[in-house]
């Protein structure tokens, strides 16, 4: 087996490559940033040229699913393995999902089942992975030296952060999600604005059950689209996926901002996000952090790391959770069904049930250093034994 | 030992009296409320006074809670035991629930969590029960198959019990409430409407409804609970039952025993009201698949119908309620569904597996016979009340 590892600016690629090397897998790399994941003639030419010049390539591998790669592989009869953390899939050319050369591995079980039910073959479920070495101090230094030797910036971040600034009670890395929800509400009449707000509030109130999929019925979409088409003179309508994503982002945004707003007056909170929010005046808003050289330091130097998943991830374990634990951080997260298949709440990590519960748990664990440290250590051990790249890569390649 | 039973006509009163008798407790009954549902508090006081002056009673008992009875008992320093079997019971909002001679037993944990803080020493949670012996007497006496059914349900469609009327409300509120209702219809085991209504919105909804319920003097005003449970809860139940029976009646022979109007469901067999004591046990016993669809104002507890179906050796599929796994073993004593689609699939499965169905009904019967009879329950209540 000789693999062409398609790379873009995705997470996990470094860990996957390390595993390829450790497992003596023969591979070469192809790096490209799509301008458009669905249509890119320049890419197709370059990628075909690459395959022409390396006839021994029999497998293409990528993080997330590229319809263009899939179509090219399908025409050439080359197996295309993709490991997908994109939820929902941000591709429009879904017909490429049907290609028989595909071997798709979704990190979210319900998402995988969704595609299986549509009759798409070769869809599997595979949790993500995280590499404890890459996130260790030694690993960080290695990355920095590597970048220095290639004359790359050490931080892909406009401002570097002083080591002292990482210290805090609670930190959160992630978007605050300014969603399209308000924009999508504007053309609607009062009844449907109220209706969407009703289902949004219901979904926000329920942890552990996902309702949006069932609630956004065809009839409802038809009604809503009649308003959009009228307001845009026939040029704009939404798909179910678009509306679901907007609602999920809005819920996530409200949950994240509410949690941070309630925590900001109770403890020292650091927020690492491209977004700023004027309601979070007492929070230390520090902007983006570099995934490899800064993020692990954030996790290790925060007493508590918060994970508040994007609502659309129905069952799976987001990469953020694994990265926090792999860095030795102590984690409080929302409930995700698949967590319980591997982790024991209260032993390896902490799960909050709703925002009031989150506040109580933050206060409790800030006051109990020893417990926190033990839990972080347990979480670290679980991730290094159950979510390492070597095991996952073996399974992905069936070796 | 003698007690005074303040009756109003609930179907389980006879069973409770029978159970008291087993403990050697004799019962005198006050029946005025059975025949006059608008008995004035003054008349109630007068009747109780004369009864309590005439004879010494160890305690007074009722099904559901009567504030006047509670107040009189408090003056006489006689314990007042009552078992709540419905929800919502608006009398629980009365200030009288704080009386120290009360011993109030709530069958629903959500109700308990809500009211217990107002009188922590005197309010208890206890499940409902059934009278297996009574049902057996009826079932053994009638071997005809006039009540045999593929699928049946004894109860209201709730359409006439749903007083929510938003005709005059602003469209935004109509939409918001409809959104909440649709979402709640998808979830079993967690009633969240209370959490999603503000006090302000609840008052606004009430203001749009002329003739809405108003809490009397000396009641704790909880308009949010009122709108959530009495108004929206009943509306959700009506909607749920319409959808369930619409779907099931397309596919199965479904009999409903009800006083409700079912003309919108032409394929559903409306067999009129069933007589509780003489016909209901035969229906439960002779039906292949009995349904329980808990009304939404019962937020966590298990309604009487569940105990009664099992007590009649009937096979039951019920909606999932959060207290269900605490009381029963799902799949062993009864079956539970978590969506209408799931219910449909389970009905089909159990119609095709008669042996499995019969075994579960048998297990369910044996289980309630030893654990959930009124005899067991009254014993538990007395020991909790006088510990």
C-alpha cells in the first residue's frame, strides 16, 4: 500500500503523519488549500498530474471529505479514505458521497447513521484522536524549532501571549458564533418568528436530546421559504441544512455567552476567540491562539477548561475535548452521548447538565485542587490509551 | 380504630376503604361532595364539625386535597391524610397545604419537588396502586369476549379538556407556544414547558383568555405553573392523542373507550365510556395491546391506568415517564415507547409475538400483586404519616 496523504490546514494531520511514520506506512504528501471544496479546476489538474506521476499510489487519505478528490479517485479506481470531523458536512456536491471508492469515517455516530440510512455505502463511525507528545512541552519546542528552521512564524497569531497570561481559573477556546438567525428571522411574520424562538428555546433547554432535525419539517420549510422568496423576489431560499445550522449556531452562541457572562463575575476567565462580545466586559479576551504552540499551554495553565460543543454535533466527542485531556488539562464539558462509552464522569472529566449546574461545578472544582489534578491525570491516561493515532490509523487503513 | 373518609367520587375510593378494612380500620364516610361538586366551604365546615363532634376519629382521609377539610382538621388537631391521584390539583396551591396536621401524599415526584418545600415534614411522595382482588372478581365472573380488542385505550382524547385559547393573543406568542408544543411532543421523560415560560409571558397568555382560572384568596399564585401545566400541558396531551390515534387507527384495529368526540378520527372505533368497575377490567384483560398515554400535566409520575392494566393481567405499552424505571422493569413488566414511531413499531412487534406479550403481562401482574396493591400502599402511608 502506498498512500497519498492530501493535506490542507486541517487539525490532526500532524498526529496522523507521526503515526504513519511509527507504523512504517509508505506515503507521500500533497498540500493544497481549496478556494472552493466543490469546484476547483486548478486543483483537479494538479491532483491528476500528481497521480499520473506516481502510479504506485493506491490509496488517497484526507482529513474531511473532498468531493473533488473522491471523483478523481473514482475515475481512476483508487481507494479514498477520509476521516471526517466536519459536522455538518460543508459540501454541496453530495452526489460524490455515492462514489464506490469512498471509505468514509465520521466521528459522530448519529451523523454516520444518517448517511447509512440514505443508503450510502462504506460509511463508518470512528472517534477522533489526539497526540499527547505533540502537546507536551517537548513537543511544542519541537514544533517551534521546526518552524524556525523553515523561517515560519512561531505563532500563527498576531499577538504572542506572555506565559503568565495563560494562568486563569477558567478558559474557553472557541467561536462565539454570530449566527444568521436574526437575519433569517427578519423576513418572517410574527408567528414564525415566535415559532422558531420556541423550538430554539426548547432545544437549548434540553441537554442530551437533539430535536432540531425532527422539528424542521418539510412543511415548516415550505412556509418559511415562502417568506424568503417573497422578500428576495424569488432569489433566496434556505435548505433544511442551512436553517438547522443557523439555529444550532444560535443556540451554541447563546449557551457560550450565557455561561461566560455568568462566570465572569465569579472567577478569572480567559477567552481565546476571534470574536469579541460587549457583554463579556470582565473577561480577559485574548484573541486566537496557535493550535500547536499555544493551545496546549492554555489547557495546562487553566484550572478549568470549558468545552461547550456546537449543538449540531449530536453524539460524538469533539476534538477539543480530546485535545484538552491530551494536554493534561482539567475539563468540564456539556454532555455528549459517546463520552460515556469511554469516560467516567467525575473520574476522567466533568459533565455539566445545564448552566446553573456548570456554575456550581466550576465553583466546586476551583476550590478542590487535588481532585482536579487527579481527574486531569485520569483523563490524560484515558486519551493516551484509547484515543491515540496509532490505533485509529490502524483501523482506518485496516492494518 | 375508626377514620372519617371525605369522599368526592374518585374511582379508587372503594379500594382504599377495602384496604383500610384489612388493617382493622373502620370508615365513616362523608358523601356530600360526591353529589354536590359546588359544595360551599361553609357547608363543608358544618358537615365536618358535626361529624367530628359526634365521634372520635384517628384521622380524616381523602383522595386529592381539600383545603377546607385540612383547615378543620388543623383546628381539631386531627391528622388529615390525603392521596393525590391527579395532576394538576389546583387546591395544592392553597395556603392550607402548610397546616401541620396534613399528611399529603403526592404520586408525582415533580409535584413533590414543587410542593414539598412548603411543608417539608408533612408532604410525601408515594406511587399509586391497584386492587388486584377487585379486578379478579370481575374478570372471573365474565368470560365473554365482548371486550376483546387488538389495541385499546380507556381515556379522554383531551380535546374537550384543553382550555388553551390563544385566538386573541399576538401572533408571536401563538408561534412561540406552538414551537414549544411541537418540541415537547418529541420528548418523553422530561417536561420542560415550565422552564421556558417567563412570569411575564404566562400573565400575557392568561390576559388573552377571558374566563381563565384565577387563584382564589389564600392561594399561592403561580401563573407560570398554571399556564404550563393546566393550559399548555392539556393542549399538548390533546395534540399527542390525536396524532397517536390518527397514526395507529390507519394501521390497526384500535378501540377507544371515551366520552370525547372522535369524528376527526373516522378509523378509530369509539366504543363510548367504559364503566370503571365492571367493564374497564374486562377491557384491560381482553385487549392484546393496552395503551397508556400519560397526560402531560403529570410530569414525572405514573398514572393510575398503568397500575390498573397490570393489575388486570393486561399487556401494556406506556409512554416513557422518568419515574417508570424506578417502579417497573421495562421489557419485563410492561413496555415503554419514546416516540409515536417507536410506539407503532412496538405494537406491531408485540402483535406478532403473543407469547412474549402474555409473559410480560403475567410478570407485570405478579409484580403489582406483591408490590403495588392498595393494601401495601396504605400500610406505607400510615407508617410514613405516624412515624
